[in-house]
């Protein structure tokens, strides 16, 4: 028998999305967001509170990147979710991660995370905090490919468990 628990936002998996932007002064900013996903073949929608530095940066630059947190970088990814870019402008440097400017959009690519979606802004909705981006490029480290496609077993992407408030590793397959 199922137990009714009322309104809950418990959806599995919730990928750990690392949203990369540049500030006015070219300082890279990265935030950790779990509320998002692919909404069209070439679009991603992410819920980003309007108080975040990332919201401001996307509005100004009209671009962002989306990398996926991995098991080997969970501490850095978590740090980037706990520390505000409004209060700690050099938080990317303090996380230990490094970035390179995207060749396709005006946003940083996190070097240590194997898969990145490079996006141009489509729309921002302040009422529901949705940011929609058009994916213009997907780049994947060659070491994370199998037969020319991203391999989750090699990348070990993490997801957020909204019930237990922990990160979990993805990648196992079932028959």
C-alpha cells in the first residue's frame, strides 16, 4: 500500500547541473543546480532563482554552459552550490576547478568535467525562474567516449537525491 505524503518534488534522477557564466568583469561563475532538464531536442530548461549571480550573468551575456557533476569532482561541485557568487566572486578558483572560454558561446567550460552543453539564451521567466537555452554545441572529453558517444560508466555522473539530500552516482545498467 502506498502512503500519501502530499505535494513533494521528488523526482529521480535529478542531474547535478553545473551552470557556467561570466560576470561583467569576465570573472567565471559556476553554480550547482538540480532543477532542470532537456525540454526539446536542442533546448534545456533550468530553474535558477533570480537572486543568483548566475541569473544576472545570463541576462547580461545571453549565454551559459551546462556541465554535469561527476563522482570524482563531487566536493568541488558541492562547494559551487553552497557558496554564493554574489558573496564570493572567485569561488570557481577556490573550488579547485579551472575553466576555458567556450568557442561557441560567451561562457566558461569547466575543464575537469567531461561533458558540457554550450547554450545561447532563448528566454528567462522571472515568475517561475525558468531559463531556457538553445544547445549550440555538446563537447565531451575523448576519454569519456565509447564508440563516439558519451559513456556514463566512464564519466560517473552524479545526481541529487531530493529525499535524502545526498549525491548518488549514476552509470550502472540493467538488463
